[in-house]
């Protein structure tokens, strides 16, 4: 019967445990983050979006706990009230809170789609589909509001072609001697979104570097600022060569506060999560790019993300912050 065998409602496959486990960690982190956000937000249009995101994270934790307990799996510790200081001074502007929600909702929708495709139990499929629907609602609310914000940058538009055309060459050789064809729509889209997401990593790392308590965590965040900033700039340079707009940067939406709203454990987990997500996006983008200069660039930024991921992993293990997922006996 293979993958279509009948599964019991009280058992979980490795893929199902992994999806639930990782979502529990992410949503327990989100609860801490949004508790702080809701304590500092002033904009009355942004606040309901943050409340919605917070409510979704809480509902996910309740449901995941139920799934894991019914299958006799331990519940992760994740992140608790010990990992957040809601009374810390403002570290981010209200616009950054909205931008943060935009990026993290994109990551959530992507994760739910992957989880559904690896899930056998119908109730779990329904759960992840429900997560996708509610995240779609959240995403649409964010985008509609973001369009009215001063720092909103739309993905570049391109002219409509006059007819169907076919590639006459790959462009690899001509790229090497400097005769580059214009960017195609897939390349523009991936370059723009990767610049946006990588720029976000740089700005968030900058904020974390100001407030981190431990020296190794602070040094990692400073390194991440440099690497992610350089990588975002590399995407921007390619876009600008075709006179295309680039995403807004967010460093000026970080205050000068040095009091941390979050534990170093949460800060490191958050950074590690974003680096791992970047690796996924870079890999997918590499597969849809055909110009040799873009392929070489993705190879470089992929290496940077691998380096950052290894460092973050080592720091979390060193301090006893990385919970082990359930393993094969």
C-alpha cells in the first residue's frame, strides 16, 4: 500500500511530528514576540493585525499540544514568559512591527504548504489547511495596510510582450564576456523578494546585536548584520543594473535601546530560523535563474547562510538552548 496505507488517528509519522514540533517552537516564540509588540504598538491600524497574529499563535499551540499528547509525544518547552520582557523600552517602530509580521506570515504560509504535502492523517491535513487559510487572511490584512505606509515598495512591473518568443541561447557564455540579457520576470521576482527578506534579517540582527546579553550572541548578530547586509546589497546591485527599483531598508526603524525584550535563547533561535528559511529560498531561486552572474551570486549568498547557520547551531548547543526533536529508536 506504500504511502497510501491506512494511518491510525492516534499515531504520527516522522514528517507529522516534525511539522508539529517545529510549529510549536515557532508559535511559542511568536507568542512572546507579539506580547512585547502589543505592549509598545501605538498605531491603531497596526494593533489589530498584531492581535490577530497573537491569537493565531495561541490557537496553534493549543491544537498542537492536543495532537502531540494524544499520540503520547512529549510537548516541547519552546519559549515561555521567561523569554520575554514586555516592559522593555521600544526597540522597533510601528512600521517595523508591520513589516516583521509581513515577513513572518510569508514564512508561515510556506511552512504550512510543506506540512500539508507531508501529512497523511486527514485531521492534520485539515489543521494545516486551516492554518493556511487563517494566515492568508492575516497576510491580506497586512498587505492592504502596508500599501498605505511610507516605506512600502511594490515588486517591479515589466512591460507586456508583443508575442510569444523562445530563447535562442542560454546566455551563459554571453554573460561571462559581459553581454547580459535583461532580467526575466522570475529573476526579478526572486531577486526582489530575497533582497527584502535578507534585508529583514540584517535589520533584525542589528536590533538583536544592541540588546543581546552574551558576548557570543552579540558577536554573531553583528556578523549576521554584515553578511546579510552584503547579500541584500548584491541582489539590489543586479536589479539596479536593469534600472529596477529595490526594496526599502529598515535599519532606521530600529531605536537605540539596549534593553532586551527577549532572552538570548529566543534571539538565537529566531536568527537560526531565518537563516534556515533563507537557505530554502536561495535554493529555489537558484533553480529559476538562468543568467550566470545571478547563479554565481546565489552560490555566494548560500555559502554565507550556511556559515551563519552553522555558527548559530553551535551557539545554541553550547548554551543548552536547542531542544532535540524526537528520534528513531
